[in-house]
C-alpha cells in the first residue's frame, strides 16, 4: 500500500510529470497479455478459394503506448514477455 507522503507527492505532479512517471513505471512492469488462438489464411490456393485456413496459432495481444499490439506466439501456447518479443519482431523486420 502506498503511504500518504508518496500519494501527496504524486498528487502535486503536473500532467507532463505524470506522463513521465507512467512511462517510467511502464518500463518496469510488463503489460498485461491476453492469449488468443486463431486460424491464419495465407496466399495458397486453398485459402484464396475460401478455405478455413491453417492453424490454429497462438497470438499475444497487449496494450502498449495506447495501442493494441499483437505478437505471434506459435503453435504451442507459452508465456512471453511481450516487449521483448516486440523488439525481436522489429529487429527481424530491419534485416
């Protein structure tokens, strides 16, 4: 439980300072993740003709910087750190 001194100091912060604090805390605590399984439709003939697709594959959905993000998890569900997975995804795109 937060003590009154800390709460009073937080209440005195400006909106800009509160946003900075929120960003700082967001870096320390990973976002909440919701796991969802869904089929994927690729560009193969079967999918293009209205097939049910491939899978089901697991995806992790979470909110980051005010936007919903989605990260592929795989055929098997596993717990992930969404921010690390997102960084991997971005580094693979740049290659």
